[in-house]
């Protein structure tokens, strides 16, 4: 259901069995993270004070709530590069690693210079 919600109908079925197992194994951690986020006492000002480099990515096919959250964070974070990934969905880092990994690598390497 998680993959279906975030990535659409049929995505789970198209994933290789090894990747399905990996996702299934991660679900207890994902559930704990959702619970943590729901009960976090975090203000907009706390994000504005974060002095760390962030590459914030959002796919054009992600859910509206996640896209809006990304837009808000892009305006709050002081050291952010906001990248909109055309055709990417919320799970693109795992379902389309060939497209996203170069963006992750570029961000890390740019901070090493």
C-alpha cells in the first residue's frame, strides 16, 4: 500500500522481488519515522536556523502534500538547492536510481571542493 500510494498503481508489481523484500523489511522503520514526524514539535524558525547544505528534490509526479512541503522547506532553509525532477514521483530515488543518483553525487561532490 505504501508504494502504491506514493508511486501509483502497478509499481510494486514491477519491482524485482529483491527490492520488494528490501522495502518490506524497511516498513517498521518507516512507520516509526512517520510517528516521530507526526508528534514532533518543530517550528518554521527551527528550519530557518539550520545551517547545513541541503539538496531538496521533488518530482513533478509526487503527491500534492509532499510537493507543497518541499516548496515550503525550499523557502525556509537558508542553504538549499531546490531541484524539481521532471516526471519523478515520490519514490524516484528508489524506483529511478539511475536518474537521481547523479544528483545526489553532484551535491556531495560540490561540498567537498
